[in-house]
C-alpha cells in the first residue's frame, strides 16, 4: 500500500462519528471494555465491536485480553498526537474556548500519557524560559533536548532523564495544545512529568473524563518550584 492509500485508509477509519467518539474517549490513556465504549459511542454493543475491529485493523487501537474480558486503548502516543492535531485542524478552539467545554478540561487534562491544557502550556513555557529545554538540532523540528541544568532540575523532581531518553519513542517534543493553540510538552519526558505530578499529588485524575484536578498542594509546589500559577 502506498503512502497516499495508507493515509486515506487511516482517515476513513477515524472519519465516522461513533469511532471518533471511541478514540476521543481513549485519549486519557486508560483501557476500556467494549461495553463502556458502546455507551460512549451511543451505538449497540454489536456495532461497537465492528467499529473496534475497524480501528484495530487501522492500528489506531490495541486490545489486551484479561481472562474473558477484552480491554481497548489507543495504540500509542503517536495516535494521541494525531488526534490532538486533528482537534486543532478542526478549529475546536480557533477563536476562543467554547463555553460548552468544561473549564476543568481546558485548565488541565491528559493527552494520552502526558499533560495538556493551560497548566501544561504554562509549564512548557516556563521550562523553556528557565533554559531546561533546547530546540532540536534539525531546522523546523519540534523536538527538544535537555540542557545540563535542565537534566539536574528534572532529576531533582524524580525523573531519570537518561532512562527516559533510552525509551523507544520520541524523547521530548512540542505538542500543539488544541485549547490553548500553543505547545505543551509531549514525548517520553512529558509522560514522565505527568507521572511525577500524579505521584506527588499535584494533580488528580477525573474518574470519567480527561480532566485533571489541580490540588492545593500542587498549586503551592508548582508556584514554588516553577513560578507557575495553576
């Protein structure tokens, strides 16, 4: 299959409302059963199974079998990044955030395995201002590297920079935020930052949405450590 046909096949798999709802639901990085996804997609369980098979054949979702249950999730961070980019292209927040979108979702949320929203954009900007991150060596590239001072700073937060760099994925990159229209930190480093934020109880996951609730402890520590108002 040539590149054009592969792109068309993937776009066709995404381009159906029920399947889009399924993919957006999985953007929080969690695994869900077909029964849960049927509720989200607002279609019958049998129809959901057909949609999930289509998404699986297009390498957009993966399935993990545990006993008699099958759990579905996005097929990696590249799929999440593509969906985030499509939200931007679709103009979801081209002028200003819609009042129909919950404020908490705009403030802080997950983008698969890393943070997004206003908080994540502020952290990204602060890391650049502090000189922790440097632009990639290729012109026009959206990747980052970590400067020596930044490595020490991330290590102090509990992020093993070299182990994170060794993972088989992009180390650090600018991921365009669909609500803020500016980048937040993606890649393995962005995922590690979310892990730290959850472990240190700076943020808490919502049970049934991508929103992240910022705790009072998180507000204090992020203000002290980064001079970021959450």
